[in-house]
C-alpha cells in the first residue's frame, strides 16, 4: 500500500466510522487524558512508576472513553475483556 493510499484510508476512517463510533476526537482524547492522569497518579503513589498492569488499565480506559460515546459498540466491550484477562495474568504471575 502506498503512502497516499494509507493517508486516504486514514482520512476515511477518522471522518467516517471512527467519528461515528467514538465521537468528537478532541472530546474523546480529553476523556482519555483524564482517565490516564488518574491511573498514572495512582501508579506513582503505589509503585513509583508505571507497571504492565497500569498500562492495561490505561488501554482499558481508552475503550471505556470510546464506549461513553456509543455504549453498544461491541468491539470495545470485547477489547475490555481481553485487557482485563491480560491484566489479571500480568499482575498474578508467579502465584500458584
């Protein structure tokens, strides 16, 4: 795929399906920033740094922020389940 084709496809998605599913891009990213700031603050307070589990929470929050625009978007619900399963695994490694 050539760069012009990639840019054309990206423009179609950003102004089409993505806008419909996730709403206004600025508002969506403001919501994501709000959630991520909360997660980072908690991570620094509890661990002094971000862990893999915190990154999972951040990725889950992206899906949550998107669902605030269109709660019936099934892909985001499925992705949240996937992130939760990874988070559970990452934060219990070494336990039997």
